[in-house]
């Protein structure tokens, strides 16, 4: 049996080597870790973060990062702009409140913009109708903005975000930056939050992997380790 430290500092995770994996009893797969690192070097990645997690057990199998300072495998534990990944939270809240993937939704204009005029609840001859699943697949900002501003409201989305692990560290054994959500101050802010079209909502790659594990596990979200 390996001796597992009670807490891994961020400094310890900057460079993950086969020796460190063995000495610390990490769940990291040394071959996969090396493959990710070599692939990043091959394609001259200037900045990137990779987290590979077993969706059934929560075991982190690879953790790799690169920035201007060079390799830093702790980077996937930092929170970055969540952008459209946050649509997972809004979609989950919408389904909890009676929608299905086939529920019809409408939008006007480009699906990739978010203007105040596009959030009007009325439909007209310029409105296009699609399903919630199609809006999610195409990352439709207008549909998700309208879901937040006109259908769900603030609290159901924030509650869903809390249930999915926002505002708390994602890892127990080491440092990790909690994911955070824009707190809306207006109806337009609410639309921005719902579709991820803002600079305040942040999420770490490891947390994103954790959220996706709920899909694989029939709604049960694992704890990364």
C-alpha cells in the first residue's frame, strides 16, 4: 500500500512524474499522463488544461496544464471562464421545472448574440422555433437567455448551480479553486448568467468533468479524487 498524504499542495502538483505518482499513491495513469503531455508538446500548445476523470469512480487519470511559464499540472484546478458550459446548469434547471428535450423554444436574430431586444417574450414572423435539445446542441444564447429571464428566474438556476457543486472546492485531497456564478443585478444580467455570456461565471476543468459524470451515472455526480 502506498502512503497517501492527507493533503497535496498546489506546488506538489505542478509537475506530475511517475515517481511522484508511485510515492504519493495518486490515481494518475502514468502512460495517459505522458501521452497528454507529449501531445501538447507536439502541437506546441501555448496555454491549455486537460483533466481526464473516470466518470464512475471519480479517479483523476490525467491532470496536465501549460501556460507561459511552462508545464504546470495544477492549472486544471483553476477556475476559468465557464462560457457556454454553464448552459448545462440552465438546461438541468429547465428540465427540473417541467421542460423536456423536445420542448419547443423560440428565438429571433442570431443565436450567438444576446441583445436586450432578443429577450422579448413575444413571438412574431421573424421568430424561429426549435427544441430545447437543438438549442443546447447549437449553444443558442438567445434561447438560454430567455429561459433565464422569462421562464426560470434567478433562484432556480442558482440552486441548480449549488447542487452541481459551484461555490465549493471540487477536490478534497488538494487545493482547488471553487467555481463561481455571476449574481444578476438586472433582467439582462439574468439572461447573461443563464447562457454563460459573461466574464464572472467561472469553472475549473476538473469541475466540468465532475458535472458531466452525472450524465453517465444516471444523475449521480461523483467526487473527483
